[in-house]
C-alpha cells in the first residue's frame, strides 16, 4: 500500500501545480453545483436502490475498508509511543490483508462469471 500512498501524493502535487498555473480557471459551468445525485455509471434501473442504500448510510465493503485504512494511517501518524505505533501497524496489516482477500475474491467471481457465460454460449449453440 506504500505505492498507493506515493501515487496519492503525486496526484495531489500535480493538482496543486495545475491550480497554481490557473488551469482550473474559466472552466465551463464554473461556479455551478454538480449534480451528484445519480451516478451515470449505475444502470438506470438500479439507481433508486442505490440512492436508498446511500441515504441509509450503507457504503460498500471496499469503501468501508478504505475508510478504516485511512483512519488507522492517521492514528499511526499521530501515535506518540512505540506500543501504539505497533498496534496501529498490526491493524493496518490486517486491513491490507482483508483488502487483498477481497480483491482476490472479486477476481475469482469474475472468472467464474466468464466461465458461466462461455458454458451458456456453448449450450445455446447446441
């Protein structure tokens, strides 16, 4: 996860440079509120369900893990003694393991779906 932290810093630096150059000035629709109610990447028939879940405070497990990682990272940065740093590092290690496990599970599901789709296409051709 060190790589992600370095990447985040690089992105922030590039954004700051663009701000200083004025790249974000005079953009179309500047000053207007963004419509963030409906995510265009969510199928239209799923938007109402997603909005209900969002309003109920539900967040996807991946986002919850990321939030927990961020929280533990800030704990680690603010820890005063070696014992609390060790505890934070152990928590962080566990959260990283959970994130990796989740990614592997999602990759396996994608492979299973691909296999299922291939079987269906072959059966449809019979």
